[in-house]
């Protein structure tokens, strides 16, 4: 039975004591020879290095078999005020929020309303571009539909962001646009496909996207600190991201949508994202069999709506992982679960990439290195 430590590293806590606890609950990732050489100490030192360099601030959470074994906040939640981050700080998820749209679509599939082969035009029956309307749910989920991006990002899109708010408004922006390539013939990551999927959820469920995600994903998963929050909202528990515009540091509201949308941008804590992964793993949100189908490598870096493996190519079975990353100005997120080893790693940051991605890879890489060393010693 896994031991639930709810462990949070704080200033003044002896690393040796923490590592000893990790060694007991997380043997695959902690050294049996010396507690100080365990994952907690190595991970903390690694993340602190990124923090001291000014390239990372955020929260790191590691779990094993459903139990949190490491959770710590680093740096500032606001670089201007120097307000410190805590494990309760909420971060913009960037594209990691696409997983909510994926789950919402999978819920429609589980209820028999659509299939992976349902076409966009079967649900959005008045969709203007008939070539795009032929794209299937499978193609939209895997970025093989040719849907392209959405013109809501960058300083130059400020006027558009001021007038476009609803998901249907976002769809209307590019509904007449032809796909960049014939659906299914190529793959190119973009945001508009997930806006289309979000609109499909609205039509199929009769609920607006935000209400649907709150009622059918956040609440059932126990994600009480997650939601759709205006970018300009100030709060003691909200991390602030910044962008450089004309040589000046400004809040990243100047370059991105004001609220979360089906393509991402919701706010959540690291602990809430852990609850999200657990709700998926235990069948609380969708059937476990459907999750397994959706998280198998489908094309290059994608499963059916989740990142799968490490962006394509060959991989060892123990390295198979699912989740989603995301980045934008002043945002970097990575959520990954390794089914074969029981690890879940969540890194949320209000700094530009790549620090959060490097940190998210570290625990699994350390486990592999240790296992190789132990195997070599045994020989």
C-alpha cells in the first residue's frame, strides 16, 4: 500500500530527514545506501540551481503510485513585488489546459454522443469551410486536421482579444479558412483545433465551455483551486507572468487571451493537477480503458489528445509517459505520468521555458540512472 506523505519541503527542514521519508515511500527513486543521496536532495538541488540562475520560479510536485512524495515552491510568484511562491500558488497552465478539452471530448465519446471518427461538420452542421468540416475528432485531437492556429496571441492581436470572448466567437474568426493541409495528411501543432473541439463540447452538452469544465472535470476531480480567471486579476494565490514588450517588462496580459479557452490558459495549483491525473488514472472522469487508448502513441508526439512518449521516435516501455506541456510569455508547465513506473511529475512556472521542461524530466531520468548503476553493480 502506498504511503501518503503529503510532503512539502520548506526552509529549515533537514534534507536528510526528507530523503529518508522519500526512501521509504519511493524506493524506485531513492538510494537505499544513503538518504542524503535520494531523489529529494538531488531534485531540490537541481531546481534550486535553476532558481538561483533566475530562470525558474514555480512549484514542483512528484508523486509515486498515487502518493505525493515531493512538493516545494521556489522563487517569486511576482517578480516585481517579490511575493514568494507557495505550494498553494495558482499558475497559468498554458497549453497543458488542452487536456481539459481532451477529457471533455472523451466524456462525449464515453456517453456515445460521438466517436473518434465523427467529423467536425457532423456536430457543427453549419461550419462554413466544407474541407475543414471533414476533419475528424481523431484528427483534431492529434493536430493532424490542418486547423492551424488562432489569431489571439501577441501585442498585435490586442484589439481582437478585446472583442472576441466566447468560444463561438473564436470559432467564427477562422471558420471560413481552409485547412493548411488535407485533414489526416500531415501534422502541425496548433490551437484552433482545440477551440473547435471546445465548441463541439458546447453543442453536444448544451453548456458553455467554462461551465462544462467546472461541472464535469474540476468538481468531480476535487480541483477546488482551478478555474477560469481574468489575466489582470490580482490575488495572493495567483502567480503573475511577465513579457518583454518594447524593451520593458509588462504583465503577459499584453500578449495573450485574458481568460482560459479550450486551447489552454486556465489557472490551477500543482496539487490540483495531481488530483486531475489521479481522477483520470482511477476512472473518475473517463473509463480507464478509454484513457489507455487515448494515451498510446498515435502519431509522433501525440496520443489522442495527450502528449505521448517524448516527441516521437523509439522509446523503452518504462519511458512511455502521457500528459501535456505548455508555454507562453511568462508561463511554462509540464504534467507527465509514467504508467510503467507509477511516477507523476508536475511543474508549474511563471517563467519562460525551458527550465520547467528540464525539471520535469529530471526525476524519471534520475530513477533510470540509479537503476542502471545498480544493475551494473549486480553484474
